[in-house]
């Protein structure tokens, strides 16, 4: 995940990401990739660029080995300072 985040940041200009994982209880298999964007539109543009990026095929195969099919989800939070 860190490699994916670093490579997409370098090649696509996506925001830098912080990778977080759970370690206790039922959420111990949770992986969170946290990024900061200015708007939901910017986030969606980054997803679109990532989906069109040729490297996604390579990472998609790697992720498929780790994730249970159908269990992925996105949660978007807004934090105000």
C-alpha cells in the first residue's frame, strides 16, 4: 500500500498518503489510506486518474491477493480545523 501511494503520488501527483492499520479486535484487518484533498471533486479526479493509470493493473493483481472480494469500501470524512 505504501509503495502504491508513493508511486501514484510521484507519477500522477496524487496527494501524499498516510497508511494506517487496525491492531485490536475485529478491525485488525482494516487498512486505511488517508489523504488530504481540497474538495470531493479533487478526490474524484484523483480516483479517475488512478483508474486510467497503466500501473493500476499491476497493483490490482497485488491487492487481489490481499483483499477478500467484495469487502472493499470507501469512507470520506471532512475535517474542519
